[in-house]
C-alpha cells in the first residue's frame, strides 16, 4: 500500500512554488556561520591601539566569543 501511494505521489505534478524540495536549516545556517567566522577573524586582525597587544598574546580568537 505504501509503495503504491509513493508511486502515485511521484507521478503527480507539484503544486506550489518551486523548488518543491525544501531547503534544510543546515544549508541556510552553514553559509551564514562561515560569513560570521570570516567577519570575526577580519575584525580581529584589524585591531589597533591598545588591542594590538592582546592580538600579539592571543594568536587567534576563540570561535565561542563572537560578539
């Protein structure tokens, strides 16, 4: 019965906006996370003044401290 219903459903045309397959949250969040990580690292490398000393002591910022 399940196979018959699956076949019948696959033959029918999709109703609604394309694409008919959904996009997972992971596919949306991954590029955003990559962008945030890049922005964070660029900001870290661009520190100046008194923060310059902190950058010398800490080679790379912790991913957990993005603010």
